[in-house]
């Protein structure tokens, strides 16, 4: 969510969606901001590739947040997907195990 704000222009829309499908719950954060080029999309989950860049108001970042979230989701048995259109926005979808499908 903070990246959606960071890379969106003032007064632009950010859409949060959530739904359940089979044994998973999906959460999507979609913005209509600056988007990412194909090279950035390809590397955004990699911790060993520099992907940080300033936000629309010059906000700084480390480039570690998305790779860290990706790592946690993978260890948990979930996933993160990204779709982005340069100059038009980005959509991140997080896939979680549904609580009723988690066994102890």
C-alpha cells in the first residue's frame, strides 16, 4: 500500500480488492501511478538487483521491501504477482492460504 501511494500522483485512485478462491484468499493493490518498465518488473522480487527509485515526490526507498515480502509469502506457502504498465500504474496481487485451509 505504501508503494502504491509513493508512486501515485496526488488525487489518483488506489483500489484494494479481496476475494476467496478455493483454499486461497487474494488481496490486490492497484494504483494508476507511474508504473514500471519491463526490466523493473522482471527484477522487482530479486534482492540482489537494484530496483529502488524515488517516488513521485522524491521519497526514498531501499529496494528491499518487495523482495522481503516476496520471501515471506513464499515461505508461508503464498505468493505475490505483479503486473505493471509504464506510465499507467501497477497491480500487486498477494495470494494467502485461507484460514480454514491452514492445518496445525
